[in-house]
C-alpha cells in the first residue's frame, strides 16, 4: 500500500512499507569550460606556438609551423582540438604578424597583439632570462593569461597598405635627395663652373650633356 504525504495540501512524497519515497529533483548543471591561452612567437620564416590553461598548465604542447597558409591552417587544426574558449596573443614583430593576425580574425578567434617591449619586460621579471623562440611563445601565453584581454585596434588592410606605400615613398624621396647631394659634390670637384652654366643641373638638357661628356671621357681613355 502506497501512502502519499501532503504538505500544505501538496503531495511531496509517498511511503511504502514504512519508507518515505520522495520524487527526484533534477537541477540544471552548468558546464564550465577553462579558458585556453595561446602564445605565438612570430618570425620571418616560421612561428612558434604554445597553449596554457588558466592555471598555467600546458594544454597545447609547443610546436612550430611555417609562415604560410598551409602552416596557419595547421595551427587552426590544433586549436580546434582544444576544449573550451581560446584567446590568442601575438608579438608585433616587424610586419610578419599581419597575415597570421588577419587569418585568425577571419576564423573567429580573439587575438591581441603585444608590443615586443612588453614581452621583454615580462620575461625579465621571470626566473628564466634566456631568449628562445619556444620560450618566448610561453612567455607570451603566460602574459596573456595574467592580464585582462584588451581590445586591439588594427587599421583595415587598405589603410595599412597605404601607410606602407607612404613610408616607402618617403624613403625613396630621402634616397633621391641624398644622391642629388652626392652628385652636387662630385660636380663641384670636377667642374666647379657647372652650376653657373646650369641652374638646374638635373634637368633633361644637363643630364644629356653630362651623359655625353662621360661617354667621351670613357672613349678617350680606351
């Protein structure tokens, strides 16, 4: 015989042969994931990566991949095998990090870019002062682990390309000016009167005259 017990006019359980039987209560269990912190040391021909969890334990062993599309795809394959969310940190070494950064962003990974001086300072406060590519990647991952991830403002690709072209133009202009100063010094040595004859020694007529004079001089010495 089953007896049901009531509490405030509600059935809360039953008894059978003197034993109380209460209904099972199933509570929702929230699944908790541990954050993965990936540090990547960037170089010209290859990159080194390693992954740490929130406690600093290695979850992705150190490995090296090429600075190419095939190499970056190998990295993404390794990242997809990790359980839980992933944050990635790079060191802004020259321009070698740009392609890797853009590809990881396209794949939906949050990426932060650190200044090399930040990583150098953090390495110096640690016990290991030696610098190797694989150790640097671990330093980068650990630096990401201990500090909040801040949003990184990276200009769009078109703006970065325009900036690189502008810098390249400035270099060409400076190099051209340096060559002109050198040519002026040489003219002053071999032909001091030349500036009085040509106010603009680098225009078309002057350059043609100088070219022919140099050719005649070569023929005379042959």
